[in-house]
C-alpha cells in the first residue's frame, strides 16, 4: 500500500516519478516560506518579544520526532535548577472557545489535545495552550510569572521571538529524501539546522554537532486501573500493539527490542481520535499519548508504556550556560524599568 512515509523516507525507483510531479508544489511552498521569513526579518510582519527567555523545541520535518519527551525533560531540568518555567503549546487536536487555556489534571483532551494531557502528568510548572503563541507566552509571563518559556513545536512560528532553538530529529529517518513538502517531509530546508542552537537526535547515534537523546521505557501501566503495573520483562503474553503517533514503527520496534510478542500491529494517523471500536479484545499495548484519549472506554486489559527522555550532561550544561546569561539580561532590564517607573 502506498504511503507518504514510503515516498519521503524509503522511495523506490517508481516513487521518483510522483516526486518529480510534486516538485513544482515544493518550489511554491519554498517561495511562500521564504517570503514569510523575509517579511518577519524586515519588520513587515510583526514579531513579539516577551519578558522571559524563550526556548523553542521544534523540527524541520513533519511527524513526531520526540519533541514531547524533550519538553518534559527541559521543564523538569529547569525546575530543579530554580527557574520558573512554563510550557506553551498549540494543543493540536483540541478545540476550545477560550484561549489562552491553562491545562490541569482535570482538563479535557477534546479541549487541550493529547500531548498537553500527557505532559501535565509529568511536570509541575504551568502549561498553557494557545494557537497564538505570542498571546500564550505573554499569559505565562504576566499571569504565571514564568521566567523561561518552553515553546513546543514552534520553530516556524516566527511571530514569537526566541532565545534558544532546539531542533529534534528522528535519528533513524533523519531528513528523508531532503525535499520540501509535499515532495518530501521538510518544512524548511536542511540549511535551517545550521541556524539552530542545538540539534537533538532521537533514537540513533548522534552525528558530529548533535546531541543524542534516548527514550527509556518505564513499567507498563493499566489504563483503567493505574495502580496495576507490569514490568517490561514480565510482559510474556502475546499482545496487540497500537500507536497513533508520528512514527508508529518506533513504538513497535521498542516492544520488539524487549522481546514482546505481537500478534498484531495497528498503526493510526498522528493524533487519531480513538474510539472503543478501535481497541481489539485481549491484551492491548499503546503509547502514553494514545492512552490519554482512551481512559473513558479502555477495557481492563489495555496498558500503556511511559517513556522518559535522557540526554548527556554536556547538553544540560551547554543549555543552562546559554540560558543563564539570557535570563540575567532580562531580569536586569526589568529591574531597571521598574526603577525608572518608580522615579
């Protein structure tokens, strides 16, 4: 069966006919993207600078590359270091009548999206959903008093100025055929990697100038009864594995790595709106991102696998070093402004 994944990441000779047909659309996409970037650079389109350091976590290719675990990692790291971070996300898949929308444990996935509901289970900092990033960023500064904002998936959102850019790359698929949409998977060209501060590679050995990130699995957790857990090594029963993420094969490969026997592998599109009919009988394993949408109807033998991002000390030290000067500069500017206003 034909899929864009094949076209972009594993094209065979006959796929290149379709790629060639799509190239004019990719050229149009490149022209529109370049015009938009130039409009921000020249001030024709306005960008917003908030009174906090802004870390952008994004990618130059479409699909899930591991941004969400990295955002959680950064929020936990910065909290431990004494910063007051806040997470800003678009909330893809959710729809609300009011923005900015602050997420809590009681939020509805239909309003805030699946990824925010996953993240709020692992962080203690404020988390805000707003498709208008500048508005959401200002809310985090003014209402939540955050001094660092971690913006999830905002690399191409130039309306919000940033201090640090982190590009996350799938270590296995990398940049695919290196073409822009729709002939390839790229939102921006390979040149964009050179302008970012960090390149984080998920799942494979990092190349020169990149930082490796691995996703370490925890214990399986039962969806309908979270008190029930099962170690990876104890999952001996044959299962059905399903995933509605950007790269479902990554989840299936992780299960295979731990010798879990799968009688069926069900792939869904990213952010799939699961229904009870999607869940087969018997033991079902899924990602945590999928599980947040299945809680109200999952049967008693549905389990999810949480994962935790791990990165080198070198990455953390470099990031904190870059961030400390930025936060100090913003803090000093705000102090001077307060003194001037008092006078």
